């Protein structure tokens, strides 16, 4: 069930405002589309429904779900983070350099892992703090602020790596965040599930989470009600980049090196997943469920197109069209409420 229907604002509605038939149809539209998408691609290539490919889809979804959840946090406040992709790149490079340096210094494996994780998370949180200060305290629009940090992060990632992959990531790092498993569940999926549960609890059971919905629904009213709107906005961007940094560390473990181009088009993919899942760009509607469903849709679409050997540039066109379609559908949902 989508978190869009479990937001604090909707939870307070009286019984007479229960979801209508039209709203229930919207709620089931994406799950039905997912099934049809799988069946459609399986008719083109039977490998789509193979256990190996479904496991691959689940692992790929775990990465994109983290980034979609990150975008959801700021989209709830009527913003978005264009710098998410480059943040992934700079975190990947910085963590790989820290891992290589710590390993070369002869530190213990545990110390090496700790320093690598710390460096990556610190860089990610630094980007989030920058975005939060510029948006919340300086009043710069999220588009301009994150576009600026987008270019800064790309420049930093390229400069410190020389534009080349950073080698020296220890096998233990990859074993922990990629090749390992928790009770038989691949590490990437386990980490994504844990992050999803914690974020869901934060959004639905804490003052900060409820404040995100209220600020996104009506920031002026939230301020009049005494909510620290600027602090909420700043923390939203900090949390967004923190989740992006976690995803970046997981992707670095998968590739086994620090990649200055690792972020690629992740900013657009994450926004597409969040919006298609049902997170509203108008703010105040969305959650973990919408992010995960949207990430699953985008991943299945990409996986199916790859197996069908559809050109990568065509896939970019399709992804852009999905973002537009998601916005159109969101407006249709709102007009039908």
C-alpha cells in the first residue's frame, strides 16, 4: 500500500473523507502496471521471469529505491535534489581513496572499513548541509541551489580522481556491502529494506516526519503554527544526501572501485521513480511505499528494455517521458480528489 495514503495529514481526516473508489483505483494502478510490464517483456524475452533475472531486478531496485527515498524526502517539502547523482560520484571517489590510503598505511581491516565508510558518509552529509543552508537559510530555490552543487560535486569528483577510477577498494568492503548476505538475503537488499523501515518510521512516527508533510502541504501555515520551517528544510536535504551516500557506498562495493561517473543519470532516475510511484511534486504526498514502487517500475522497465536490446539513448527518452507522465498523472490524481 502506498505511503501517500498514510501521511499524517490524511491520518487525521474524518471517516467521511475515507478514500473514494477513484482514489482506490489510482492506488492499484501502479501495481497493475508492474504486472502488465513484466508480462509484456516476458512475451518478448522469456528470461525476464527467470529466477536469476528476478533476483537481479530485486538487487538493482534496492539501489534505486534508496535514491528514490532520498528524493522523496525533499520532494515532500516541494523541492528536489539535482545534485544526487554527482553526490554519489564524489562519495564513491572519496571513500575509495580513503580505503586505499588506510589500507596502504597498514591499518587493521576493521579500521580501514571504518575510515572508508566515515569518509563517504561525511562527504555526502557535507553536500546535504550545503544544499540545506543554501535552500533553507539563504532562500535560494531548490533548482538553482542543487544545480550549483551538482556542478561543484562533479568538479570535485573529477579533480580528486584525475577523471579515472580509484583502485584499492579492499575485498572485505565488497564482501560487507555487496557479496555478503543476511540470513540468505543479499546485502544490498537487506540494507535497503532496513533503510526503508527506518525511514518509514521516521516519516510516520516522529515530529520531524510529520513536519515534512505539513511544510510541503502549506509552508506558510506550518510557520504560523510554530514549526521551525527552515530547520525542517535543512534537515530534509541533509537526510537526502545521507541516503544518497549510503547508496553510493553500496554501489562502490559492487564496482570494487571509486568511479567519478558512477552517479550518471541517477538524479533523473530517482526523481522519475519517486514521481511515478505517487510522490507529488506539489509537496505533502508520498512516502517510502511510493518510492519503492516507483523504483521497482523504473528498474523493471530498464531491465526489460536491456533484454529487448533497446538502444540506451532510446531508454533515456523513455525515462524522460515517464517523468512527464508521472507529473501529468499526479495532477489528474489531485484534480479527482
